[in-house]
C-alpha cells in the first residue's frame, strides 16, 4: 500500500487470514474480535479527519487498561454464573444483573487494578417513552459549581463531595512509594497496584454520587433546564483545574441525559458560552465586570442584589435556553 492512500476496514479484514498465518499469536484470537478492532480503527480515523482531533496511536502493552470486542458467538449462563467465549471456554463471572433480549456486542476489559469486566449490549425491543410537553410550572433549573456541586432554581443546594481532594494526602504518599522503587521490580508493581486501587476507589465514590443524584433529579422533575459549562477553557485556570476535573460535570450531564430519556423526561441545555452568572434574572442586565471573587453583585438597572450560584431562576434559564 502506497503512502498517503487510505484503506477501509473491509480491505483490512481481507488481510487478516494471511496475517494469522504469519503470526502465531493472532491465531489465539477470535476472528470476529479482530474484525471488530478494524471497525474501531476506521471510526477513529473518521473522527480524526472530521473533528481534527489528535492522530490515532498504537495502544501500548504497558498500559494496564486494555479491552477488546466480542461481536458474536458467546454465551451467558445465569444459572451457573459463567460466560463461554470462543477459544477461551467457560469463565466464572459475578453476574449482578440478568437480561432478556437479543445479545449484541460484548466488550471485555481489564481495569488498572487487574480486574476484568464484561459489558454486554442487549436489544430488548422496548421503545423509549414519549417525552412530556414542556411546562414552566413543573420545570427546574440546575447549575453546577465547585463549592456546591449543583444548585437548583428552587434554592436547594447539593454539596460537592470533593473525593479527590479528601484523598490527596494518601495519594501523595503512595505516589512517593512508587517513585522510590526500582523500575521493573516486583516491589514497584505492588506499589503501583496499591496506587491504582486508591484511584479506583475515588472513581467509584464519584460515580456512586453522580448516579444517585442524577437518578433523584431525573425521577422527581419532569423537565430540567441545565447549564453546560465550557470545561476545556475553564481548566486552563491553574487555581481551579484540579477542583473542576474532580467534579467531572460532563459525566454527570451524560448520566442525567440518558436516565431522563429512559423515563421520558425532558432536558433543555443552555449554550456553553452563555454567561448566565453575569445576567440579572429579573431584568436581563449583563454585568461584564463580574469576577470569581465576587460573592454577590447588585444590578445597575433594577438594583436587585444577586448571590452567585443562587441567583438562577427558571425564568432566567428559559430566556437563555438553546435547544
């Protein structure tokens, strides 16, 4: 193949039989899994050319997080708690959920702690419920922040758990142990394992908090108006970058969106670049001189005193909504 010439996944799939003859380790892998990876490669390059993101790179074997696809020919036995894979056989698994429907692609992954997971895509044939008609009387506005993770238009505040900040002291101690160990030694591997377990614990706490909060908001409120901050520029502030990354607002928005879709609830998103904190909810005056250190400000037109993270009302949200 000449340089500069593109190749599609169908052409790559035709090369797999010859590659398996030349490489013994490829024979130990299911052919459907190899074809699934060529599909991911094509998708990665399509995203690169369409969105101009970073160029795709080969995945290093040194990275502890690994995964591969199993498109078909696997079986799940809920009675014996086993999963049967091609060229692997039956594997004991902890099946915490049962499902009914047509099984699709399964993804087998390995976490940084050395634990293996399998995620199975199932088509159950159920349709999403019809979304309700938007009503101002039942809708609420939600804004995310650092000190308070969410503030509702009703005045209710949910405190940010700050899981990473609470574990920083322990993280620094474990990181020092890793850096002091000799490279490629068994002691270094053990130290890295302890560090990975603590990171995994922080992630689990964060996901548990976001799942519970998104379920509560999605089930109690028929309509939600949500502000989506532009995190890419916000993390450029060195004083707030760690706190913003610890909050992971985008993950919370994703959870809230799909859970609301399951129950037929409606979510309205405000544009990322709309300065809602600088706009008076009463008269719409824009305060361009507002800074992060200002806890409250007085409107120059209507003289209303606004408190940041509490000045949001549903009327302000409705005037800024970008569907």
